[in-house]
C-alpha cells in the first residue's frame, strides 16, 4: 500500500542504532500550525545496517537499473535513472549517463524549482552532457559525485544529503541543498548553493542547527577527497561505464512511496 505522507522534517546531528539494526536519526517533524517537536523516525533517510534478509530489497547487481529519488514531505521531489556499478555493505556506486530523462519539480507555471514549496508537480527533464559516477557510504550524509565530460574527469562534486535508503525502485535520500565543488586536480574547494540553504532556513525547511551540521559534514567530505582516503586513493580519471549497459530509464514504480 502506498500513499503520500505530508510531513515536513529535517535531520538533527544525532544518529543512533536501534535494536533491529537500523540507523535512526532524531528528526524535527513539523506539521501545519504545529510546534516543532523532536521525534525519532527509524531508517528514514538512513541505510539499514543489518536488515533481516526477508525485509526490503536485496543487494543490487552491476548493470541493474534503479531510480535515485529525492524525497520531501513523503513525496518524490526529484527522480533520476541510474545504473548500479557496485552495491556492497560499505559502498554504493551508481552511474547516471548524460542525456537521460529525469523527473524534476516545477511550479504551476512550469518553472523549475530548486527549493521545496507547499506544492509542486513533476515533469520530464533531460540531463546535461556530464556523465556522473557517485559514491555513497552507509550512515554518511553526503555523496561524492565524479563528473566526466568528453575530455575525462572534470570535477568532484559533494552532494550533502541523507544516507541512501534502499527502496523498491532503487535508492532514496533527502537533499540538504548545500554542495561542494572540487576541481579534478584537487587543488582547492568551494561551497556551492549557500544561498539556497540560507533561503531554506529562512522558510523554516531546515534549522540553523541543521545548516551547521550540513557544513560540518561538507568539510568532512572535503577531507575525504583531498586526503585521498579510500576509495579516492585510486585513480578514477579513466573510469568508463560498461559499454554493454543500456541507457537507463526510470522504473515503472519510481513514483510510489511506501507507507
């Protein structure tokens, strides 16, 4: 059974493991006209650490097509098709080719949205010309995305987000709006979209504490890349997708959000 859950929440800095082996973040749940109150949501925006084998989707295989979905208020905010490169307990690698069709949020006039609003609809959108290879880690609120163009590796892009959660169509996450860019030679780094995070805090979508926590993890992610900690001790500049992989399309159930 599936439905749309109209809750608004933002993760706090606290993550604990529950008796059933899941990661649980203390979240601030906001409802219309309600006062902010802390509440624990198990495995919402985090990766199961030791889920029983008969619960949830199993490990994906290289070449499997999945949906990477950004969730907000219990609804799909953004969805892009991807190909699984690796799905292991300590690392999930996904490839998003250039030019694939995604679903992006727009307002009533059809204008693309960057920050969640009270309501939105999704429409088809073609990705640009950059090929993406993403690295996500359990219980880690960021993904490192390597961007490639026709000349090879172009940049390291750090996307601040909740840890990936396996879902029937693929993987779900919550976008934290703040990002970091690092050139291919790893000579420097800079924040990106600080204005969007500031606007989201002003609108009450995230708290000041959330924003500080996102920055903390952004700096940790920078260290991960610049200090060449695994897997970034390897040379990924020559990576290319398997030519046997077909161009991915969103699975049929990409828009279904489980209760």
